[in-house]
């Protein structure tokens, strides 16, 4: 038994320190949340003064008074000037765009977290609930290497490697040891951040399902019928009325919703998670359309994408490249008999300091993240 415990501890240490897990999934989270919040700020641009401006009904003075009780902070309340607010809004838009593109991701991810927290805290009662999850995810992504794939940072690293400017191995000096320590620390922070993100989503679904189990309306299958009759969440009243008329269907969907949410945390290490993720995707699309909660649904769909393996995203990237080449983009059709240029492989997290190794880790039986 002590030897088993020791072996398990060694496997855990190796899992946390040797290779970063789910780099493509982290990139999808970065792209998804960056795009989602950018669209959200652009959508609310005509209403920005009513929601977050100095003349909003929820004034900066009220917000600061609430901060004294809740502990929240916001850069929007540092000044009551209209010019200051416009500058903050412009900086927020630029930050979201840079985070989406993955430019200087380490620094921009911190700014993105500050933007999300500041706008959430400034008018905490104005959003639909999806901002709560986005605040958590924005903070978690600060600790991940979410700019290692599908980003301007990754493109710059490939160009640097192809130009032969990659730093060679350094032996016996302090900089070499500091570089090794930096790589290990970065890997540990990234892996812990991704594990916390996965645990957060599992905790969210598990709690939502267990709370539903305790409700009488979910127990008798009538919960969705009453939900579709709430005027505040009926952007399409005729559509909601038509769907609510199918009582047997509504009862079946209610029971399936509870079952899927409760079962989700227990299916992560099996192939059963893929049909469950598909069901969850359909559930969130229906919530966005029927209840008018696009920010909440989008935040949940992006969070669910963290559970797809990296091999899925690599295959998706290859499919996208083949489709782009087949349509004749970027130069048209290739010449017959021409040899395609070799694209250098992207360096791994450890290759930057002279340590090589594949970026994959066993995430479950029969699959690789």
C-alpha cells in the first residue's frame, strides 16, 4: 500500500509538471470568451451609458457603497467623468479583440480579467447570469497557457523557429536553471488552471441537477411548462406557447435535463460524455432562443468545449485547412507537380528552453487530451 501511494503521487507530479494538458481546449476557451464578451460589449454599445456610465440609474456612488459590503472592485468607478468612461470602454473593446487574437496573451489575459470583473461589478444586476461564469473563467484563464495554440503568439513562435532564432540549449548557468524553473511553473499553473475549470463546470452542472431534483415542479415534469410562460423570458411568445402545448414532450425533456446534469460529472472518463455534451449543447441553444439568454448559453457552450480532447481540435484544424485549400483561398489552386512547402512544427512549452517532448497527456481511458 505505501508503494502504491508513492507511485500514485509520482504519477500525479508527472501529470502536473511534465506536459501541459488541453492546449487546444484552452485556446478555444480564450477565443470563445474573448469573442463572446466583445460581441456583448458591441451589442450594448448604444446602451452603455444606461448600464455602466456615470449617469446610469445604478450610480457609481451606489456601486462604491455596495463594494464596501461585497468586496468587489471596478475600474469604472474610479472617476465619474464621461471621458474616462469612454476611454475605459474603448480599452475594453481593444482588450477583448487582442485576447481573442492571442496577442501577448500573458499580459492581455490579465487585462481581460480586469475588464470582465470591472463591468460585472459596476452593474451586477444588469446581466443574465452568464457573466457570473465569465468572471470565473476570465480569472482562471490568467493562469493557463491559452495562447500556445491558434493565436498570434503561436504564429510568432513558428516564424521565429523557422528563421532559426530559437534559443539553443544552455548548460551550467543560472539562466538555464531559471528557464527550467519557469517552464515547470508555467506548466503547473496551466494544468491546475485547466483542472479547476473542469471542476468548476462539473460543480455547476452537479449542483444545478441536484437542486432540480429537490423541486416539486421538476419532479412531476411540469417545470419547463411554467418556465415557457414567464413573460420576462419569452422573446418569441408564439413559439414558446406552441412548444409548451406538447405536455408529454416537455415532461420528457425536463426529466432528461435533470438526468444529464446530474450524470455529467460521472461520465468524464468515458465515451458517454460525448452524447451528453451534444445534449447539453442542444439544451443551451434552446435556452438562448426560447428564453432570450444568449450570454448565459454562450458562456456554458464555451465551457463545455473544454472537455473535448485535443485530437478533436487538431482534426478540426486539418479539416478547416483542407476546406480552405479546396476552395482556392490564399493563392488559388496549387500548381500541378509542385511540392508543398514544409510547415515547421510548433514548439512545445518546454522546447523554448531546450527541452522537447510531445504535448499530450492521458486524460481518460482510450483518449488523449
